[in-house]
C-alpha cells in the first residue's frame, strides 16, 4: 500500500473532528465534536488542537509552541474561533486564538513554525521503557459516556496502571503508548496537531499519588512545545508530577516517536481532583 | 525596623521600573526602563513582569500562570500595553496583554489568582545545594552596557560558573541565588512579579553545554507558574536543560524561597546561540 494512502487513512477521525471553516477576517466556524468528550466535556488536548487548526489555517505553518488557558467546559456543538495574527515573519508566526460556544472556552497563544534546521543535538533523557503495545493496559476515563476514550487508544504501562484498583504507585508518573483508534498502531502517522492531542490524553499523573480521588483534574493551563517531526508508529509518552501543593499539580510530559526521538514536551498546571 | 518599612525598601527599583499608568479601556502607558537591558535589549523576565503589572491592575490579583511569546527586541522608551480580560471569576481571572513600542514586542496570556487554599503537599525535589550567597560567583551578561546586570544580583554556584573560563560543565544546569541589587539578600521581599523576573535572569543553561557560544539565546516562549508566596530572603534557583535539538533548547526552572518552599516553576523555549 503506497504511503500516501496510509497517510490519508490515519488521524482521520481526529482530522475531521478538528476541521475549521474560514469565514474571513480571522473568524472560523467549527464544531466541538460529540465524540471527543469525557462525561460531556471536550478533552483539553482536543480543544487546543481545534484552536491550533484555525491558527494554522491563517499562517500556513504547524504549531511549534502553544499555550492554552481553559476558562469553561467545552460542551459539544457549534463554536466560533477568532484568530489574531500578531506577527508573521519569515520563519515563525505568532497568534492568539479564542474559542467560544455560548461562553468563552479557551484562549490560545502560539508560535507556529516548521522545525528549524538541525544544529547540535544533546539529549539527557531516554524514551520510557514500555512493554509491547498490546501488553499495556488500555485505559478509559473513569466516567461513563466517554467518546474520547473510544477515539484515542491509550495503553498504560501495567506497573503504572494499578491506581485503577486503588493502588497508586506513589511515583506521580504515568507512562504508556498513544495512538488514535482508527488505524493499527504501526500505521499511525502523527502530525503536530496529533502531538497536541497526545499531550493531554492520559490519566492524570496525580492518580498515582495516594489519597487523590479518581475524578476530574481540571486543567488550568497547558503548554506544548513541538520538538520534532514524528516517525510513523505509535507514540511513547511519559508524564510526571514533582510538586503537588496549594491545590495544584503540574504534569510534565515527554512524547517520543517510534524511532526514539523526542517529538514534544508538555507541561500543564491542573487542580488536584476533589472527591 | 518595622516590617512595613522593610517591605517598602525592597524590589524598589524593580517596582518603579515596572509601573504602569492606566489610560482606561484596558490601555496602559508604561516605559521600558533604560536600566533593565542587556546590550540595549530589555531582559525577557523584566518584560513579562511589566506586562503582568498591567493585567494585575485590571484584575486585582497576582499572576498564577503566565506565558509570554517574544516577537521583537524591547528597546528602552515609552510603550503601550493593552489588556483584554477574557474572564474574571470568583477566584481566577484570565487575560491577554500585548506590549508595543513602535513594533509589537511581547504577547502575554495569563491566569491571575492568589494561591489556592492548601490541600495535599507532595514534593519530589529539593532546593539546589548552594554555597552561601557571597561564596557564589556574581555573573553579569557577557555583553557591555548591561543595566540589567547591575539591577539584579545573580550569584551562580561556583561549580556551574566555569563556562565563563571556557569550561562548560556539560550538565546543562545553572543554579544559584537571585536577589535584586537594592537591598541586602536577607532583607529581600519578593512578590509574584519578582518571581517572574527571577525566572529569566540567569545565564542560559546552554552555556553549560560544550561548543555553545556565550552569546544571546533569544527566548521564543517563557511560561512561569507561581506555586507559592515567598518567605523573606534570597531565592535559590535551579535551571536545567534536557533536550537540545532542531536549533532549540528548553530551560526548566525551579525557584525556591529561603524557607525551602518551591515558589515558582518555569520553562522557556529558546534558540541555541550562534557565534
């Protein structure tokens, strides 16, 4: 099967669910798709990708560094995205996007650019050590009616998954595989938008802390830096928490491709779940 | 001396240099102060603090999570800041600020709030191990005419400072003390704006990588999460790089107060310096 057909076959549902229609003057009509919710609220990685698509349409470059602040739950249905391009230079473009339903849902600030040409490479980390994809534990969000849990395919390392039986590892770490559900893992082709989605698709790392309820951990802020162009295949992801204090925890993510290259880094600041 | 007088005495030059004057409708007149430059360009931590002051004036709360994208060098002189408050809730307020001289200099997206009430505290890190303040090495930026190098007082751990003699540690780490220069270290009283400044005041961590010229490392994006209210005294700071690739490096910061509490986390994405 020629690569081009493969390319068209993957991320398909995700691409369709993050499509935007230009109305002119930086305004976009879009839809928060029904299928990307957790208990009726759109997933945060899906929402940042949706807003990023509108910026991409304006500036013609993929996301390089994107930050979202989450203001209200994203209920499925029509939405409007407005994009304000502050600067479009030779290599990079920087813009603000605001996504609204009947209320303002997220604000996004991002710089969009292709990966810069090479130079020095120094890596002081390694991809997470994961059992094969199908030996990991498929997890779905701990609420009913999660369309999101069907459309993404997250497989957590078994040693990180015991929080589901009430035995958190206390490490504050959750690692595993990420793919979309509409193609076999080895046929996945991720673009930078798929990386934005992968950065907020796993169970919150605080689930591997003791005495934290397995409930919604509302994201206040999410930043994703795209650091490479993924090779084909599933993504290896590691999420870690170091500081839980004053009602908040950060979640630091590393996303590696199948060739062992770091392709994205993320950090989010979220509220510790309440019972 | 009563604490109130002490409070008034510290951060004084910084407070004055980040003052903003409200013009109404979210517009502010301010000044990129002459004294906070490195070779004629305002420091990035100073600029994010200046923009944050304008948001603070609008929403009456200190910064909690702030992201800046840097579009152009900030030359000293008058500037205008426009603030757009997207949401002001009971606890948090989220806003966009844009700082312009004759060109747009930075875009800022931030959520402003007092620290949230307690809850669980789990800390998997420790403050950097630093020799006493005056046993560390005072560093100034490697360019002439650095007002910034006089107004902040950065003291790098001697073992991290040998890059100045052409012997980088290869660790990608720079740790040390941060204070302002207009009060003795033990009399420092930092607020959240001072933490924003501290997050971008040290020599770039890439200076402790081999074959990286000691030259300007332009910041593309800087995010600071304020995680606590600092106790009096100087700040202990650790900055680290893990991934240097595709022309970019990230710099992760931890800022600890004199009582050993983490008070801020930062991450920036910057361009590897060219000779």
